[in-house]
C-alpha cells in the first residue's frame, strides 16, 4: 500500500474501483470488493498527490500534485494518457471533470482555476479564473454551463463556462475556509466549511442559503452520490444526509438544524455502500 498519508480518494462511476493519491507521490487503484490493488502504482508526480478524480466514463483518472502539475492516466493500465499539464504556479488543490467528460477544471494555491480540454490537455481558456485565496474544491453543473469554485477566503464563485470573463455570482455565507462544493442539480449546490456548516444553496436566489445543517466539528470534505450527501469532519466522522429530505426542508423557506441520521466512524475497511469510503490511511 501507500508509504505516506492518503490525501484523496475517489470511486469509479460503477463503484467497483477506488483510486487513492498520497504523500508518497503515487496513485493506486483498488478493487472495492477485495481491497487489493488492481495494477501497479502510477508513478510520475515529483511531489505529493493532493487530489484524484475519475472521468464520468471511468476510463481516465486525473491527478493534481504539489509539483504543480495535473496528469491524466489510463484507468485500466495506469499508463499516462498525455504529457503533464503544467501551467499552475503553485500546488494543485482541486481537480474535477465536467459531467460530459470534455472539460477538466483545476484549482491551485496560486489562487486560480484553469480549464483544460480533457482529450488533449491543452488550455481551453488562456486567461485563468482568479480568486482571492487558494481554490480548494470545484464542481460543474450537469448541463455543463456553470462552474462552482470554493476557496479558502471563504467564498464560492460561480462562473459561466460559455463566458468566463468574470464570475456571475458570489456565495459568501460561510465563516471559514470552504473545503467542499458539489452540484445537486443545475440550480442547487451544496458546500461545507471549516465553520462546521453544510449549506444548501438555490442559485435562482442570489447568495441565498436555503438550508443550513450544523456539525459538531469543522467539515473538511463532502461527497454527493445518488440521493445522499456525506460530509467528513476533522475528527474522522462521516455524517450522512438524504438529499430528498434536505430539499423538503426548503419548501416553506430557509431552514436550519443539527445533523441527524447516520454517523460513520473511522474503520480499517471500506463501507459496504459504494458511495462512501472510510479510509484508515493504510490503503
């Protein structure tokens, strides 16, 4: 397994494979059923791998690193698909594919978001999308029209991917660095922060948080899968909420409440549910 801390994990679209990126500079592919490595480690990054992501078709893995590069890998063989993407001037902190697989967005400590052609690795936009602090998380709407970029500052900026000359909306209700952002629909987006809040936004209402859910500890990541959202805190606990229930809470206007439902604590094994993993650090 890895010889250093695991910084990022992601499931393949079919849920059968897990990819992990580590401080040991490697990326590894795991069978969810057997917890064994499918292929030899992917090597090439010169510094820690900070983020990994699967393409929507499951054929490509994108990785971002402290070496300031993004690399694309064949998910079956582990071989590099193209030459490294090298425009960022500081650590890469976030990478995501568009739902149609055509675009890769990357966020960095250099306070920018870059948009890449997923097939060629060339920049789609020569002008970077600028933030005021490190870009920590990214998500693209199902219709591939809007990009949400979360930051340390702590704001979420929304960009129209058809015209990125300036951002179209700012979400600034969080009180601490924003570490997770994911679209639920084209108009609804989730975010989590060091302020211990999971917020649900309706983009048809500018800067309007329609639901807020409070965790006991600062939240460091979130993952949306089917109808559920999982949010992980700094103590290693994963809180799970059901999206339909969250949306019901908005029917009569903004609402708030404490987390309720399932709590998953750290374990040396993965969960049975393919949408959430409990990593022990020994992958």
